[in-house]
C-alpha cells in the first residue's frame, strides 16, 4: 500500500502514543505530538480509517489496525536503523541524527532496509538506546530504571534517553554523558530535586528534568 509521508507520520505517532507512552491516542494528543491542528488530525484519521489502517469512532480514542501497526513498526525500525548508521558509520553526533532519519525512514524499499540491518550487524538498540524492532516486529526488551528513581549508592550504566531533542542531547554531551556510561547515584538535593552523581571519580549535578529523561540499567 502506497502512503504519503504525512500518512506514515500519523501511524507512527499513534503507535508512539498508544504502545510506547501507553496513553490514549485522542485527537488532541496526536495534534500535540505532530504539532498540527485538531481539525487536521480528524481529517487524516478519517482517511486512514477508509484505508483500514486505524479504528476510528467519533469522540473516541484512535487505535491502529494490525495492518497499521505493521506499517508503524516498520517505520520505527527504519528510523532507528538509519540513526544507527549515521552515528556508527558516518560518525554523526547523536544530537543531529533524528531529523535526518525522519527523512530517510520514508524510503520504501524492504530489501534496502534488510541489507542495512545486516550491514550494521543486526543492532538491538539505536544510538539513543531505543529498541530496534526486528523484521517480524518484535521489540527487544531490557530492565531499566529512570535515573530520578534511583537510591543513594545505586550503580549502573546509562542505557537510553527519553528525549531526542537536540538541546537535551547537546547538554548531555557537555557533561560527557552518553550511552553505556557508568554512573553512581550519590544523592538527591532536597532544595531543587537535582541529582548528584559520580562519573569517572568526578561529581556531577543534573537537574530533576534531566534525570527524568535518562534511563539506567542497574548493576545487581
């Protein structure tokens, strides 16, 4: 089925809201995520419903059909493989690849995507730590804990970040924080809820908002 880039973006947005954020995909939620008007969302949802890609009833949350979910998963796989390629092979900074991958993900060539996956060695996670679904649509799983939810003395490594905003990732760069970086949680500062960490024998202080957007794989 041939779809426009806009139609594909809607499917991916609904998937992100319902399957990743575990929220209801109502018109306003979709509009906020795609930065568009609620009226435009309604028009597009009706078109996707005609193509049997979404389940739509007036005044009710939207959900993907099996066909819509398959397309959305393929788009996510494409996006995250391209991000991995850009960082690992072309040496782009992880703060710059999201918008480029947003363009590349719309290339409709299954063979190209399979070859890219093989070339990269079938990675399970992208440069931001997000799981890369397999060709069959299965997402790799792992146990993670938000940095903001750790306890004093907890140790682990940074496994993923919840934001792909360029300014957020650049802020992490300035602190030399990256995926697989070992950390030790020291304490939470009561005054502003900021977090004190030990990284490579140096003390760093992260804001509460930053700590809420970093996930950790704890050491046993």
